[in-house]
C-alpha cells in the first residue's frame, strides 16, 4: 500500500477544510437580516438539496477517472462540456475575488493605517501578488492547510461555546419562518458550501476507496452542515436582533464581544479577525492555484483559441497564461462590482449551479446510453439543480439585479470562442 494513500480520518479532515470556508462568516448578517433566528434553516434546506448532487458527482468521478467538468457534460455535446468547465473556471474567480476582499477588509480593521487606502487598490495588489506566487508554483502544503483550518475553527468554536454559555432563549422565539425569505437566501447558503465538489476527487486517493469514499464525503459534509447550523443559530441566540441591524459581517464579532465581556476587548476582536482573514486569504489563494488547470485542460483539448499559448508551461510547471487570465477576471469582477458581497456570491453560485446542472444531465445521458435507464440519484440530482436555478432566479428578482455584466461577457466570449474553434476543427 502506498504511503501516499489517505486514511478515512485524513480524508474527512481535508474535506472539512475544503468545504468549510469563510461563507458562514460573511453570511451571518445576510441570513439574520432575511431570516432572523431562522437563518440556520437555510443551511438545512441547502444540505438536503445538495445531497443527491454530491452523490451524483461522486459517481461521475468514478466513471470518468481523472476527468474534468468537460468530460462530465460532454455526453450531452462537446459544446455543453466546454460551457460546463468554462462556466466553472470563470465563476470560481468571483469566489477568489471575494475571499481577497474579505481578507483586505479585515486587515483594515486590524491595521488602522490601512484604513486610509482604497480597499479596491489593496485588493488588486493582493491579486497581483497571487499571480506572482503562482508563477513560482508555490503550493499550500499540508502543514499550512492545518494552520488555516485551525485558524478557521477558532472563531467558529468561540461562537459555539459563547452561544451555549450565554444563550438567550427569547432571541429564538415568537418569530415565524418566512418561506419567501428562505428561498431567497438559498444561493448564499450554497456559496457557504462551495468546494464540496472538490471533495469528490479525493475518492481515488483513499486506502479503501470503495468502502471509505462515500463515508469520507458524507461524514465531512454532515459535519460541515452541523457546524454551520450551530454557528448561525447560537450566534443569533447570543446577539439577537442586533445582528439583523448590522451593516456587514465586520460588525459581527464586535457585537459578540460586547455581549460576552463586560469590558470590551479590542485585542480579542483583532485576534478573531486575524484568524478569519488568514483563512480567507488561504482559501482565495487555493482557488487561484487550482482553478488555472481548468482553463489549461480546455487548452490541452484544443477547445479554445490560442490553445498553444494557454497550454504552455513554465520551467516551474505553471500554465502562466491561465494564471494571468485568472488575475484579469478577478480584477474585472472586483472593480466592476466594487467588491459587492452579494453580487460576487451570485456570480459564483450561478456559475457553479450551471456547471453542476450540465454535469448531472451528462451523467443521465451516459447512463441512458450505457444502461438504458438513469439512476434515482442522478434524477434526484437533476431535480435539485432545477430547484437551485429557481431559487437563484428568485434571488436575482429580490435584489432586482441580473448577473454581473462582466460575467455574462466572459460566458459569451467563451461560447463564441468554442463555436469558432470547433467549426475550424470540423473543417480540418
């Protein structure tokens, strides 16, 4: 047995680190504003919707060993395969941009001299720095992953422990569940669990993939949902309606410290904000490091114009043009949206939902061609995707917005690129 193989416990830890991002922090005020004490219900609903989707993606990983989102959706048509992977690549950079903005926003609360500088300028400098680090092929190794996970858990455990100790039952009663608000907040809850799709690719790294693969995914997913539910519920039980009146998530922990400590602790807030900032920075860098290979895959398959350029690697083994493209997309999102949290979450959620829908439909077509019928899991996953798209549409209507113009332009350019390139190869 290779020493590189993962045990079930190690796989659960890595999955938790991937799934449990900064979404539960930035969603704290958004969910409270829409749902009051019922914010955790959003996580429960999205966890139910995602379960068949997770199982379907696990099936796709097993069928297409070493495959990509292109391979998952290609049974529909090569164009659908291309759009599946292109949408994921383009949309994922919204999560990277938002992660960088979270880091910079928190740093400005920690280092006061930074407050005099433009957040967007500082965001841009971090993105450029990320590009430079990627050119050196600087990976986040296991030790750094453990550090980021530990830092991430400090504020989470603090809220859970403080909520249990200073629980105020009156904050959770006499408020009815608003179903309309529940459906509007589903895209935000989905954003909190983005990254779950990456956990499916770990199945083949396990010591006993057939036995422990489903366990690793389901256990880590279940723990992530439990942590998110406890965090949001106990946070509201601790702070109460004041959380609804907060401007942004940056006000969450100052409110908590006022409730927990009679003497307002600035140092405590700085430590908590530092932990969240480092976690956000690590997650954002991880996205940029891994996402470049999605564009590289399309170039390697000769599906994009300039595939030779985007398919080139540096001496360090880096697809440098793909990294530069990532940086341009992230910077475009930041400056066009002014780093608006809701808009960036909407972009990421729309892109991922599109990718998941096309992938699941590709799975159904694959099963029909090879087995004559589709499984209940794939059918359930397709229904989940349809519901997610419906909830996302409701979210857009509520905020009276459409997906950010740059995102639509990037999607349109991708489609035009494929059609032009595909016709050229057909003629050849």
